[in-house]
């Protein structure tokens, strides 16, 4: 199970190589290793070869289904629900809990790791029906800053919009977390420092030891110092906690459901501990498909796997350049190369929708189906001149 979780969290090795930023390495390395180290993180390690005197025992006869815990979680002011980001079944569970709380008459707000604080306005405009879905995806820079298939989160966001629930962008700006991982907290400019949590607790020795284990297990992946690695993790966790705390202070009648990766929530390290420090409110943690261990969470959920309908693909690797969105390569997952697209073509439009950035391609394609045809208008340089071409591509 641990290997499967690691693969799910980090997608594929090839994907990491294509997008090898400090932030990608930190997220994938940290979360995958933290999942694998759950037992060691949450309980004292036993010497090898020494029998464990008081092992964890799970009474399966006393286990419950999801409906069985819904009554038990009503009194919590904050409910953290973990996830493996690309797992459709995990998002089904999140929506089921949110729906149940809303139907109980609670004022539910949803905090999301997937969106960054500076783009809260995109949430607000979409919820107030001042923008449509395509504009929301563009204004929030969802595909540029998060990148996972939007089909994973669409049902949750659609439900919030239909029911008038509040959505909260929790995460720190990527540019700042990247800067911390490279230069450290003390090297941030005043402008950068103002975009993250004011109060960052660097004295949590227990969490620090957890992170040291992760760091030492993957030395070849770490092109940054251990101190900067720790600080980058703290920036994510503290900023999400501070954003949530500010909302709760101004909305004392709300029940906040926080959606975040399992690694940010395990053993209440990460976001829960830091939110508790700020608010003292009653909270609980629900994790999904995690190895059982003492103290890992309040509830563990093991949903049946579901293969959701994923976004269609062109099969292109794209790069934002000064002259436009350039074709940087091809993948076997689409038909663009066979249809006639060439490396270094600049994509100008898809179905007459202008393409100004690589994220625009995914926005235009979202909602289309496998087998649909799209028309790509490209600009191609041939020797000393440039020509425009229109090429039809069938989506896969």
C-alpha cells in the first residue's frame, strides 16, 4: 500500500523530471516519504528484534461506514479531510461529508490547499456568479499553480456554488515557497514576507525530526539545505493555518472543512497543530487510505477505488515563451503529432479561442470528450519566414 500511495502522490518519475522545480520535489518527496513513515512518525520506534509489548489492535467488528461517523463529527468546528490528490474516490468522500454537514443545517465553509491566497477573489467572483467556469480557472491560475485534473475538484466546487457555501483559498503563493526553499525565510523581501503567515513556529522539535527523517531518506533529490527544506514546509502549513484561523475569527458560526493532502494532516503535524495553536477550537482529522497507527488521525476511511472521467489530452508538452505558447515535445497520450503538429510550432488558438499561455490550452480543452475534434491554429517558422496553419486534432 505504501508504494501505491507514493506513486499516486507523486504521479510518475517522468512527470517530475519534466517539471523539476523546487516546489515539485519538495511536495512529492515530503508527502510520499511521510506516508511511508506514518508508524514511525506517530509513535515511538521499537528497537529491531524486540517484541512490541502493546501492539495496535483494530476491532473490525466495531468499524463503521461513512454514515456512522457523520453524527460524531457534528460538534467539531474544524474538520480536516485528507486526500491523495489524483484519487477520485477520496474527493467523493470529501463531498459526501460536506453535503451531509450542509444538510444538517450547518453553515459550511470549505478551505482548499489547491488554491493560493492571492486568488481568493477568483473564488468570490465565481461563487457570486460574476464569472463563469472558464474565467474562474483562468483567474485562479488553477492549472498553472496546482495542475491536477480539475475534474477531481469540480463536483465539490459546483456543490459549493449551488448551495452558497463559502470557499477559502488557503495556500501560500508558489513564488514565495520556491524562494524559501532556495534562499530561506530570512532572505525574503518585505513584499514576499507579507504574503505568508506572520507567525511561523520554527521550534517544533518533534515535527523537525519527522522532516529530518524524510530529508535523510532522499538526499539525492534534495538540492536545498535541510534548514530551507524545513522552512518551506512550515510556510505551507503555517500559512494555511493562519488563513483558516482568520476566517474562523470573523465567522464564529461557521464549520470549516479543510481539504488537504494526507501528508499535511497526519498525526496532527502540519496544519491541524498550527491551527489549534491559533484558535483552540475543537477539530478532528479524517485521513484516507493511510496505514493505521496510533495518533495518525481521528478517523481513517478506505473508499472503494473509482476511475473518474479524466480530462482529454492533445499529447503535447508546452512551454510559455516570449513569442507565445511553443510546442516543446510530444507524449503518447494524444494525437497531435500524428495530426501534423510539429516541435516549435506556436499555438495561437484552439477552436478560435485565443491561447496566450500554456494554461489556456487546458482551460479550452476542459469539458471536451474523447473523440472530439479541435482546430489548432499554429504559427510555424520555415527558414526565413513564418506561416499560419490550421490543423484538426482528435482528442484522446
